[in-house]
């Protein structure tokens, strides 16, 4: 695996982890923000757009 | 269920990606459109609210285009345009009553109207109307039916004809990346702005600092929200073998109004240019009284185009005024650009370093657009 591919792999892994963590933190039932009406981390998109 | 409004929608989209990828191995390339029609039909009938309203619109517009273009060969297209846009105009002008309220409005009406009107205008008189399955797919392609981008028939048809062949690993990866980008834009960035930035000061506040905060927060919110939808639609489309046009490319770095509309809701800007601005400009060019004033012609057409864009969102003060303000920006820039060309020099910045001019232009336009969208948001209380 050359360097640029390795860099992309690492960057993508970091980016995807950040997105997944953000989604979990934003929509988890642990987040008691009044706009978090989801109630479950797997139901994050239930909020009306 | 409306597209992108629930978690189940994404499960359905996963099936929409998987089914054509599996059927690709058993079916002929020309059968792709029927697979797509089946999927779109299934989504509409099982999950979509008021599906029969949407089907009625598809039948109404298809029949009208066939009758006016193929059967009667009507040369003056204005009657066809008015008849095609009739359902949308009834809603926009709020001319409804009695039983009509049961039928209008319904989800997807505006974007479908934009699409079939574009097809009617582009269709050559000698050209036969497209296959009904392709027409249905064009209007009801699930990822784009509600939030755009506004596709064109020629482009969509070419993509559909190549559907099975476009289901490749490369397209899947590119589509997945666009989808994740959209997911991050809409469900992380826009949501963070909405929860923790946009509403930190009362909306009714008339303090300059509070208003400036809401103005900038709304601009970023609107971009991430709308661009998020567009990237998700683009990504799902690509994974299914349909290439959806890009609708947003870094609008914050636009240097002037024309440049901005090549970066922000590109498909709407192109649609308005092709089907309103250009015909209006050509119409005025034929008028004797306007022949001597090409700049005035351009400016009137530009202003009316943006005013129409504002009105399309609804006949409310904030929409109409924001359209007029955006129109004014374009008129001022157009006059400035023509003056620069005429005099062979920059009439405002003179001999200033081009890099400095670019930075100033980006900064100015960013603030001007943020202000226009602040009016659009209806959050500006004076």
C-alpha cells in the first residue's frame, strides 16, 4: 500500500469515526437538548426537516 | 413518509441500491427503466402521502405534452406552459376552494412542475414523446422528487439508458462518499448550527449584534441543510446508476452574483436562466422600443428573474423582498461588469492587486448574500 492510499485510509477512518460519533452524541437519548426528539440513536432521522 | 424524513427511508434506499445491482446480472440493459419505475411506483404507493395526487399530475402533464406537441403540434408554447403550470399556479396564487382543497397542494408538486415544463420547452416538435416509464421515472425518481436537484429530461434519459452499466464499484464508492458528505452536512453540521448557534438570541431582538448572529447562522444553516439533502440524493442516485447533477459547490467562495448562482442551487439558477431569463430577454429584444437599450433589457430581465424566484417560494413579504434584493445585486453587478468592459479597466477597484480584489469581492458578496437570505428567512424584524 503506497503512502497516499494509507493517508486516505487514515483520513477516512478518522472522518467516518467523527461523523458516527457526532450522530450518536446528537441523537442519543443521553442528549437531553429540547430539539432532540428522536429518543434513540438509531432513529436520528425521525426529526422533521 | 416523505423522502429523508425517517430512518426507514434510508433502509428503503438501501434496498433501492441493492435491487438494481442484483437484477443487473439477469436483465437486459433496456429493462433498467422498468426496474426503476417499479421501485419509484412502490415507494409512492406504499410510503408516500397522497400518491394518487402525484400519479394524477404525471398523467395530466404527459397527456398535455402528447396532445399539444405530438398530436396538435401547437407552435406557440405559452398556452402549453400555462396549462402545465396550472396546478402549481393555483397553489401559489391560492386560488382554491371547495373540493379543490382535497387535491392541492401535495408534496412534490413544485419540483415535478419545473421538470415537466423544462421537458415541454426542450422537446423538438418532430421528436416523439418519451416512453411513459421514463417520463414517470424522470418526475418521481425517489431521491430527488422532493428536494431536487431539478434535472433535465435529456440528461436523465441518457443516464437511465446507461443505468445497469453505471452500477459499478467506482460509482458505488463515489456515491457512498457523496451520501456520507450529505449525511454529515445535514444531520451533523446543520443540526449543530440549529441547536447551538441559530437560536442563541431571541429571533425578535433588534440589537445589531443579535441580528448579525442570526443572519450568519441562518446562511450556514441553510447551506448545510439544503446541500446535505442534495449530496445525499446525488450519492443514492449514483449508487443506483443514475447520475444526478451537482447542486452546490462552495458558494461561500463566490466572487460575484453570477458566480454565486453557479455554486448555490445550481439547477434552479440554470432552470430560471434557460426558461425565464433568456426567453424574456429575447422577447424584449424584439420590441422596437427596447432595441436601443441592451443593458436595460438585460437588467430588467435579471431583476424579474430573481423576483420570480422569490415569488415562487410564496407571495409573502420576506420571499418577494429577498428576491428583489437578489435581483438588485445582479443588476448592479451586471452594470458594473459592462462599464468595466466598455472602459477597459476596473471602474471601482482601479489598478488594485487582483488577489486583494478577489478577497474583497468574496467578503462583500458573502455578507450581501447572508443579508438577502436573512430577509428570506423571515427572521428579520424591523
